[in-house]
C-alpha cells in the first residue's frame, strides 16, 4: 500500500471512530487493520478497550495495566509526536487507544483551538485551568465534549457571578462527566450549579466529582433537589478532612442522611464520602437507605468512623464490590464486626477492601481470616496498622485464591513476619506487594524472593511491583533482590530510604535477575553522585523508564568524597584538572556533578520519568544544557526543586517537562 493510500486508510478509520465515540467496534476494526500492518498500536487499542470494561480490582485488569505501561514506555513518545503542538494546550492521557483529552489554560484558548483539538485525536475530555476572575459568559456548546474538569495549580475560587455564568453555559449541555477539584465552591456555589437549566434540559450527566470544595449538608440538599442528579451513576463528594475553617465545610452525618434519603441518587453505583467528618451514625443512614440498592463502590476513608455500625453494611440493600475504610480508627473491633456479616447480601460480592491506617491488630487479621472474604478478595490493603508477625500468621492460615494486590506496609512485621508471609506462598501469586517500613531483615527478604520463585515455577504470572521502602537492606537482602529467582518479572522496584550506599547499589544493578525492571525508585538513600554513576554504568540503565534519586545526590547531606572517587567522577564528566579532595565535594559541587552526569550520559535512552528532588545548583547554563541534552531526549516528566533564581529559566524548565511528584510512596 502506498503512503498516500495508507494515510487515507488511517483517516477513514479515525473518521469512523469520531462518528461513534462511545462505540468500541470502530476502534477494534482499526486495531485489526493496524495489527495486520505489524503496528503495535493495534494491540494497544485492543488492550485499552478491554481495560475500560473491567473493574479496577480484577486480576486481568492488573496484568493488562502492566502491559499497557510497557507499550507506553516504548511508544508513548512516538504516538504523541503525531499530535500538533498547540499554544496553551497540554495533551492528556490515552484512553481506549487514543489521547482522549487535553488541559487548556483558559476558556479563550479552548474556543480558539477547539477545532484543532477535535481534528487531532478522538478527543472528548478537557481540563480547564481558568485564570482568577475569568468570565464564563460566552461558552457555546462543543458537540464532541463529554467530560469537563475545572481546576487549577493552586486553589481556584469561583466568584458568585462566575458560577452563575458557568451554570448557564451551553457548554454543559453535552457533558456526561463534570468535575470541580479545589475550586472552593462551598454550599452557595453548589446551589447555583444544582439550579443549572442547561444540565436539567440535557438530563445526561452520569458523573459529578466535587473534590475538596468545602461542601456541607446544605450543598447535598441542593443536589438532592436538582432534577438532573437522577441520572448520576458516580458521585464524589470527598472533603479535605479535618482542621478547616470554612463555614459548614464537611457533610457530617446530617449530609449523609439527606443523601441516603433522596430518590434522586437511586442510580448511584459509586459514592465517595471521604474526608467529611462522618461518624458511625452515617453508616446507619446508608444501610437504611431505600434508594442506594445499586451501590457497588463506597469510599469512606478519612472520617470519624469507629466501627460500631459497620456490620450494618452487610445488611444494606446494596451489594458492595469495593470498600475503602482507610484512616478511620477501627481499633475497637470495628473490622471484626464488619467481617462477621461478610456473607450477608451487602458484602457477598466484595472484591476490594482497603483498611489502611485503622489501628488494626492481630485480632482483626484473625477475624478477617475466619470470614469468607479470603475466597473473594482481589485487593487487600492493610498498611500502617499493627498486625505484627501474629497478624501475618493469622492471614496465612487460609487460602486467598483471588488475591493479587497486597499492602502490608508499616505493620512492624520484622524478620519473623516477613518469613511467615513467605512461608504462606502468598507472595508467589501476587502482581503487587508492598512491605515498606517493616524492619525486614536480610533472611526475610531472601525467603520472600524464594516464595516469588516458587510461584513462577507453579505457573503464576509473577510479581510486577515490589515496594520495600524504608527497610534497611543488608548485603544478604541486596543479593536476593539482584539475583534471586522470582525477581525476573518485577517491572517496578521501590527501595527508597533503605540506607543503600554505593557498594550495595553496584551489587544490585549488576544482578542477573532484574531482566524486566524498568522503574527503579532509590529516593532518600545516601549513595551520592558515586551511586548515580553506578546506576548509569550498569546493565539496568538502558532499560530504565523511571528513575528516582531524590535526596540521593546533590543534596545537603551529600557524603564527602575521597580524592580517588572525586577523580573518577571528574573523568566521567570531563572535569579533569579541577580541584580534588574532600573539601571539593560540597553540596554545590556535587549537584553540578550530578547534572553533568545526567546531561552527558547516553546510557538512559528510554528514560521518561526522573525524580531529582532538591538539586543545590544555581548554574543556569548547566540547567539549560540539561534541558536540551540529546541523551535525555525522551525525558518527559521531572520532579525537582529548581534553585536558580531565574523566572524565565524556571518557565522554560516547565515548558520542557511535566511536573512529576513521587518519593516512593504508594497512594491509598
């Protein structure tokens, strides 16, 4: 097929996809054709279409997400290069095979570039980042727009006139999803939105996300009176938690009572009430609701629950599949009460349970093990509790045939708990395992890796993500991670704050088992610039897509370097002849050495994400060279704190890179 014919074929397929944006069929037909041409985009489209139809907790979905990540690691820069560069527009994430949205810096830019957005990709999502005081009076409908998010880098406050303009805007008429994050709407703003004639006439909004908007019980009352809320399937009313000063800042149990008693919310499948100071009485309101029988996903984290009424969730008319109870004090038997009724209708299909930071102990783990939940749970997060070795032993007495994502971080497991977990064989069936901050010893890490190997030998798919952050890793542990059978499938390894020095880092990076590793997080270790050089010179470097070295080099605690090490580093970056010796290795010298290493290396050809943290260098010329380094051409996301006092240079840095925030912590 000629290039012209191929171009016409692509255009025809894209026209068919745009004509039926909600239908997967045109996308899958295009995927078939691409696969016939040997184009990996075909597999990617097919994979993302399948993912869109799977629940997030499903094992198949977890494995598909890792394959999706592999494809994006390899081809994201190529596929994005096909999109036009548009002033004030940042292209968003891929969904169902295509970049589906964009972030736009003002309403004026949105309408100026609306046709270009729609022509470039099957785009149906826009994140609007308006300026303070910006007018929303002239916003005609965009036929292709289905999802609109409004937010800002800083908190954005809608003025009353702006909210009236927005609520009456024809732009809302085509939406199925509307999101406000940190826009300080408060009750008054939500009341204006609830009276929107455009949303009422359209009658098709399915998701409303009001995250951290100081919404109180009065605001819920306004939504309950709105005619257009009856079509909602997803409602996010997440608050900001505790210690706020706005009037009526959280829902409280009164707001939950209003919500649960309204027939307007009878179609809800997902409800997020996190951070709203609700107590056990709110559980009673939810369980007694005559209207929430379709509810499958419930998020109650960061509230005042004590657990006395959690058993009522099992009696409710809904059938929960996902429940988040994190950051509630359930230390007085709350979880035990919940699992006591796990076979009741409300919890009979529960597949995902998150109960991190709930002050749970070994008795709660034993109660969970005695219930029927182990046979059904796919995801279990119990991080930052007090399970100890006894709790792990209790969990290990039963089989967990569906479980693929386990978080036992910060549970004081120690070596004994780690060895007990390994003995259960459970690690060998997992896709993700977090054991950070558990005082594991080298023997425990070795036995855990052996457990992974036994799982692979038994035919499991193998672990993809392992988090051992803030466990002090000795030589035995490092050797097990580097060479142990079972590590071959690990794609992401988090070893932040593990007191890794350059010698141990050299041993890790020279290992034979880390053949799939693409994402390595080493933040908050003390290996210094010497350790960074070990990574760059290792067999891992050419495969790395993500690298975290925050506070590992170029920071105030940069270790003093011996003259021999300084000379070795100087030769690596072409600085021979400069002063050497411990007195030369101050924080600024080390920071510049780090930037020199990264700027001059050709050992990171795949690197797309880099976490540097604070880099104590004010060398503006060196920062400019870093931004244009040929060896970092694929670098797209950067986490750093910029020390050069130059606003223009700062703006250039964030035009070149997307901000990326990670220090090795997993989100709950």
